């Protein structure tokens, strides 16, 4: 298990779920707190985002150093959930400005 997966597992156990989901392994939190955790604790950067529907936006977060990635679903009510994760991200990661 990579360090990122272990960190996310601890995050899932420490943060109570605030959104209902059919998936048992979804980790949810306040959107601002989720973004802060992804940036500061995990060292991930948002690489893209797009609307799923008028109430939902999806974001792809990538940890540049390892290629680990997460898909975060943001809801209009201010809640965000990590709905998928993996490793070996192959997309282009732009250089910092």
C-alpha cells in the first residue's frame, strides 16, 4: 500500500461522512477542508475539473511525485467526496507557473 493510500485510509477513518453514497469506501468532507487536505497533507494538485450536472462538479487531483490520483466529486451543498483513486497517472502534468 502506498503512502498516499495509507494517508487516505486514515483520512477516511478520521473524517465523518456528511453525504449519502451507495459506495462504502467514499470519503466526504467540507469542500474547502477537502481541498486543503489534498494540497497540504497529501501534496496533490488539481489537474482538471468539469461539470457532471448543474449540482455536481468532478475534479482530478494528482500527486506529482508519485503519480497517485483521486477523483473528487463536489456538490452544490459544499460537500466533496473522494469517489475514486489510483496510481500511475499518465496525463500531462503542467509545470507550475
